[in-house]
C-alpha cells in the first residue's frame, strides 16, 4: 500500500491543520479529521502539526500512539472489527474470531491479500444485547456467525 | 394517513431495521397505500427487533421481529389496520406495545420518551414534556437547582455512585471566570448501552440536562466526550445540537433568559481508560490520556484547570425529569440510599435482552428470569457479571441480591453502570479471570506500576494455574498480586481488575483446579 501523499491529500491535511489551530484541545479533533479523510495519520505531517499547535513532534507522536483508534499507515478499503468483550464471549465470539481469521487468512491488525479488509479487535460496540457483534466500517451487526460475516463482506466490500 | 414506526437505534439497525424500513416504503408504494414512516428509537426489547409499530385509535400496535421477507405478508394481512382480525391473526402480531409485559412493569423516568418519539424531532420532544425541566430551572437560582438535584438523591450513574448534587455544589461554590460541563459518553463498560440509547434515541434530554447543569453552576461551555465506536450517536447528537441552537435552546440568551450555554461533541479514540474522568479531561485537552492524581478534584480544577462538572450521560439525562416533576417525585422511587431508578441493560447469554428501567430494589433473579427469560442457549445460567469488565462475577447463590449500591458493596460486587452479562455453564471462569488481566494490560495508561506490570504478571500467573504448575504457590501469587493492584493502583482500572479475578476464583474454584476447601484456605 502506497505511503506517499498526493497533492490533494496534502492540501486536505493543510486545511484541517488551519481549521484546528486555535481550537482549545484541538489536537484530537485534528487527528480524527485527518484520519477520516486520508485513512491514517501520516508521520510525515507531525512536524507541521507540531508547529501549528505549538507542540513538539514527540508530543504529537505521544498522542497518536496512545490511542488505539489512530494508525500511522494505510490500511485496507474496509475495516472489520470483532468485539472481544465479555458479553460477546458469552455468546461464542471466540469461535467467531477463530473462524473469521481462518476464512480471511489474516490475524488482527492485518489486511487481506486483496487489500480489501483490515481486521481489528474492539472491546464492546454497545450492541451487547445482540452478541456476538461486529462492526464493518461504520455499521454494527448483531447475532453474527462466521457465515453471516462472510456474506456481509461479499455484500459490502465486493458488491 | 397511517403512521408506521421502524426504529433507527443501532441495535435495531444491527438486526436489519434499515432494510425493513425500505421494504415497507416500497411495498406501501406498490400497493398505493399512503403511510407516514417514522424512525423512532428502540423500545428496548431487542429479541423482537426490528420491532415495527402501527398507530391505531387504541394506541400503538407492535409486530416483530420483522424481516424484509415478512413485509409483503404483513401488508397482505392488512397490518396497516392493525386492529383488524386479519392483522391480529398474523404470527408477528404482538398487541398494544404499552401492554407488553416487559414494558408494562417498568418505571421509565430517564427513558420516558425512548422508543416513543422521533429522536430528532424537537416538536415531538416538546409534545412529550421536553424542556419542562429547563423552563422550571430558568425561574430558579443556581443554588435551588443544585438543591433539587441533591434532594432527589441522584447518584452518579457512571458507576461510582457519588451524589450528583454534592458534586454540582462543589462546582457552584468554586469561584472562576470560566467553568465547564463535561458529559462522559465514553461508555467503555462491556455489557452496557444505555448511554448510547439515550444519545441515539432521545438526544434532546441529554442536551437539556447539560444546559440545566451549566445554568446551575454558571458554566457556559459544555463538551460531550463520545467514544469513537458510536458513529450513529455522533451524527444524531450533532444534528440535535444544531436544531437546539436554531430554536434558541442552546447558544447565547437561551429562551430569552440571558443565560449562555454552548455545546460541542468531541470524539474519543478507543482508549478505555479515557472514561476515567481525569484521563478524559487530559484527552479533551488534546493530550495522552494519562490519569491525573486526585485531589484536586475536577470539580475544583478540571478542564483547562477550571472547575468542571463531569457526569455520565444517564446522570445528566435524568436531571430534566427531576426539575420537571420535582426532587421528591424522583426520590420516592428506590430503596435505602439508592434513590430513583436505574436503567438496567441485559446482555450476554439471555433469551430476552434489552433495556429495563426499574426503581432500585429488584433482584438479579427477577432480571435474569422474569425479564431475561433465562439463558439463550437453554443451559443453566452459571455466572453473571454486573457492572462492566471491572465488576465481580456472581454465582447463582447471590442472584437474590437486590439491585442497590450498598447491597452490592456488601457482597464485594459493584452495580456500576447497570450492565448485566449472563454466562451459561459452558463458561470457563479461569479464562474469564485471565481475560480480565489481559484487558487491563491492553488498556492500562501505564502511569503506575501495580496496574502496568501487575496486569501482565496476572496473565502469566493465570497461564500457569491453567496448566496446573505449582498450584498452591501460584494461587497464592494470584492473591498477592490482586492485593497489590487493589491497594496500590492510582485509578479503578488497576484497582478494580481484582474484582472479576478474585470473585471468579472465590466462587468458582473448581475452574482453577481447586477444591472448595483449598480455595477457602
Ligand atoms: N460507565 C463505564 O463505562 C465505566 C467504565 C469503567 C469504570 N466505571 C466505574 O467507575 C467507577 C470509578 O470511577 P471514579 O474513579 O471516577 O470514582 P471516584 O469515586 O473517584 O469519583 C466519583 C465521582 O465523584 C466525584 N467526587 C468525589 N468526591 C467529591 C467531592 N468531595 N466533591 C465533588 N465531587 C467529588 C469525582 O470527581 C467523580 O466525578 C467504578 O466504580 C466503575 O464502576 C464505569
Ligand atoms: C477506568 C475507568 C473507566 C471509566 N469509564 C467511564 C465511562 O466510560 N463512562 C462513565 O460515565 N464513567 C466512567 N468512569 C467513571 C468516571 O471516572 C467518573 O466517575 C464519572 O464520569 C462521573 O460521572 P457520574 O458521577 O455521573 O457517574 C470510569 C472510571 C474508570 C476508573
Ligand atoms: S491504575 Fe492503570 S490505568 Fe489507572 S492510573 Fe494506574 S496505570 Fe493508569
Ligand atoms: S460486549 Fe460485544 S458489543 Fe458489548
Ligand atoms: S508508580 Fe503509581 S503506584 Fe507506584
């Protein structure tokens, strides 16, 4: 996956930096805005962020690396998160997890060979009334089985 | 024109409500039947979602669970005239929604409107007693508002159960040019979703509660710190805030009162510890979520060093009804020092899961069997975790404990945010204990050693216990380690991880390869 930024992406990042420069506690919303657009937070823009927000590069790095949500490298076109927390465990999420890893041929934090799906663990999706739960991009799905998730992937990612 | 309701709540969507709604629109059009489709919140009966309701002269009639493939059949049965004999004979017909046993026995105060209204209709909100609390608050002094909250007996629903009015009073009496109201919407606890439901299904009640808090203590800026796993709540909140601003319920000179309150949603980024209030404040300030030492309390030195109210979503969303109906009305519910109601969330291996709001005092057994209908798998319920990942596991012998903060403390357990997760007899409690350590290790902020190092050591010790190596020594090590974490951790992440671990060991010693006698030693 390509790690160099296009002109357009760089302009987007510039605009976000400008918009958040004077927002109190603006670093978190800025990082979100960048990741929403680009898909990740490129380490190459840390110096620009640091300068605009009067921080050190080390501080920017410290914040990005502290939070599970932020990533510093491009990932697959779609993100599949499997809930690993207790309620989902009580409804067999461990089997779901093992079956899906086998089906997709990846472990957590890896992307399928076709570059389509990145698999991530998550600790509760607030859908514990319908465990086991998964989230594909921004939609949550309940009472899942490996077969149902595979169908979902076909529908959403290849449809 | 007949009104049909299809929920837009995430859980309903997770079971296909969007496709059901589309199919209903298509089918109505194809048959030339005029309908108004309302996207309401969820009534909280998740085993029946997508739950479709039809408005009739007698009240709303429910059908569920309705899959897209059921829709044509429902139209064939003329379900749009829900009280017709044909509709009543349909297998998905459930009768009047308000008469469903699950709902009828509840005391819905905080959740009074949830599932009934269109979450983003301010007109609906106003028509269902919305903004009555604010109206009363605007005619009161800050001191009187705080007194009403204190007198209601409301305690922090985020889990620590600290009296909300006393917290507000500290902020009220802290002199400062700038104060803040921060809503803790991180809802990190597994097995809980009541915050999410309020934000998605009745967002104005949270906005109203925060506005009252701001007016009470003299704070003009509010933030909702929302977990990043809730994209639907984010959209709904932002839209509701926009509408409240337009209608003069937020911003400058609220309803002509001269009061100012601005509100903004900030997204978290997937760190469980950022639900801890001081870690949350660090994160809001744009820093790593390292836990701060207390004191100073956030009420004195909070966001950007200013006096700050930090409250859970449910605490804040309960304030409007207290100001509307009066402190006594709320305090009349409950038992002992647990006043009012608790929105309980049933999760895990249960036949019937969903939201149950009840006055404090119902027993766990009532929740698990009367509401929950027993396990989903049909096997015996063996263990129940109450209060999230830092809550204790309870065995069957403790199922008669009433839901009351003090009663739970007495049995070394926590009620927390009101999440109840059931496990059947296939659960391996040693695995659950290991998982508790693993979770703590993943989420530790790293500021103190007992938690940072202790959690990783805990995983190792559990692995040895499961393998049966040096058993007595390792069990002793497990107890010592838990003791260190309990007493030496800076915050409740490290400090409460021993709850799930030791309760599993003490109540289910056989899963740790011990006889009851050995475990007691
Ligand atoms: N809801 C969730 O998702 C979730 C997740 C993890 C933990 N928890 C809960 O969090 C709890 C621990 O929270 P905590 O560490 O914040 O508890 P705490 O007892 O330190 O504080 C509770 C609240 O009371 C306030 N407070 C205490 N004394 C005060 C005073 N004299 N004046 C004004 N305010 C005062 C604190 O600032 C805080 O807001 C646990 O019991 C657990 O149940 C909840
Ligand atoms: C590790 C940890 C995580 C927490 N997560 C949450 C949370 O997600 N939501 C919440 O409301 N409180 C959470 N709390 C409790 C908060 O620190 C704080 O007590 C609460 O926001 C106060 O609001 P309340 O008085 O209205 O409950 C957490 C505490 C700890 C120690
Ligand atoms: S107990 Fe854990 S999460 Fe809490 S302050 Fe210490 S290291 Fe951080
Ligand atoms: S525990 Fe899996 S969604 Fe909450
Ligand atoms: S370093 Fe925090 S308790 Fe030891």
